[in-house]
């Protein structure tokens, strides 16, 4: 099967985008301490009346900034149609993955497997498996809604900034759109999963969401050079003429 460079690039970017989105959902079951991981003293925040907050974050935040950078790259070359297509596919694949995991959790475990990790301090593998991979319905719904909403907002803000600044300031349209979409993503998932689906107060949602956003803000700024590296690599791969035509075609989708 012979594919042109534009098609190959879309498959590569799309595959990486969807894979990161799915992996982010599943590794998000673990909460890690950013300060302990960096070997520094934990911060002690007070936000909206909630004291002693620190950067104890879901592992999903390790990949979501990368997902949003990929969104901006795809938007740059393939426009809103490319972003929407991959976002819908990713959301469908995430939902499909959760259904398959749920079926696996409901299957009857082999007797020997349940006790197979006793020597490693895991008395019940079935319980451990379900605890790690099982997530509440509201968390799943919140995650999917936040993902789709964040992706579409990211594409819209990206174009809005590009319309104002032209093809200059790649860092501005990418980082700016990511910061807006991450802000929405940070609060939407918590609001649906824990305000609607649990007993969190609105103030608690805002406090935890703001702390998460502080981290995402820092990462979004820090990985800006990655955008230029990817952009330059793609331009070299496609060639200047093809690259410019693709960017112009992507821009026309917003007219």
C-alpha cells in the first residue's frame, strides 16, 4: 500500500494522539506526589479555605499536556476537521477500552491466580485488578466529556489566536490554546465526577482544580520548545511547499 507523506503523517500523529489519550486514562488511577518524585519538600497551599494542599496529582497529568500539544500540531496541518475526527475516534476508543476492562473485571478468575502474588504482599489479585482498573461511572463520564470539550475548545482558541497573529508566534497560539483548554479540562472532569457524581462541595472542586491547573500551566509552558522541534521536523519531512499548502488548507476550514 503506497501512501503519500500527508497521509502517513496523519496516521503517525493520529496513532500517537489516540494512544496517549487512552494510556492517560488508565495510568490516571494512580495518585503521585510531585514533590516526593522530585525529591523536594512538599508545598503547603491554602486555596479557598482548604489548607495543606500539595501537588498530589493523578498520573494522567503526565500525558495530557502532550495530548494537547499533539492537538495543536494536528490543527496546524489538518485543521479542525482533523482534530475533530481524531478526538471522536479517541473518545470512542476510550469508551470501548473501559467496556472491555469492565468485562475482564467481571470474568471469573482462576483460583491459583487470585493467590499467585501472596509472596509480594498482594493477597487477592482479583481485588487488586479491580481496584486499579475499575473507575466509577461518573469519573468515566467526566473524563470523556472533559476530553472532548477540551479538544474542541483547544482547536477553536488555536485558530482565534492564529487569525489575530498570522503564522507568527507559534508558541503563542499553541501555549495559549493549551492553557485555555487545560483550564476547562481541569474543572469539567472534577465537576462531573465529584460534584455531580459524589459529595464534593463546589469550593472543593475549585480548590483542587486550581491546584491541578497550576501544575498543567507550568508543564504547558515548559514543553513549548517541543512544539518547535516537532514543527521543524514535520516541515523537513513534508517539504516547504507541501507544508505551506497544508497549513493554508487547514486555515481555510475556519473561514
